[in-house]
C-alpha cells in the first residue's frame, strides 16, 4: 500500500470556508472515486490554518486510475473552479509515502 498525504494551507481565518466547500462538493466525489480515506484533519497546534488528509492506494497505478477517473468527472472540475474562486488556499502539497517493513509486520500482527 502507498499513502498519498495531502497538506493544504489556507488563508488565515478562511479554513472554515474551505472545509465547508470541500465537505459539500469534493468529499462525496473523493469517497466515490478514491474510496480509501485514512484520515481528514485540521491542525489545532503548530502550523495553523492547515488541512491534512491521507488516502490509501494499492500502488501508484491504483492511485493514478482513481484520480484520473475523478478528474474526468465534470463535478470535480466544477469543485476546482469554485475552490479557486473562493481564494482560500495559499499552498498545496502532496507526498506519496509507503510503509516500512517493520510497520507492515506490526499491522499484520495486530
């Protein structure tokens, strides 16, 4: 499994606006196409105005197929347009990570 770690930094005092738009328009699409959300969080300490969400995939090919299918949905394009018009995001990052062997062994042993 790989994990896509996505980190979005919002304009100060606009985090709630982004979360509301995301919940209403992006969340249903991402659940439909990406399916395996491992977590969706906002920070309470450290770098504030930040959203972190994690998505699990079997491998990079699985990730690409799912994200491409979502990108082809006109509703996803409409969401991206609204998010851009809202003007709440300062920075977007994503990281593809994979578990270490010892962590996979730990998970299997549970």
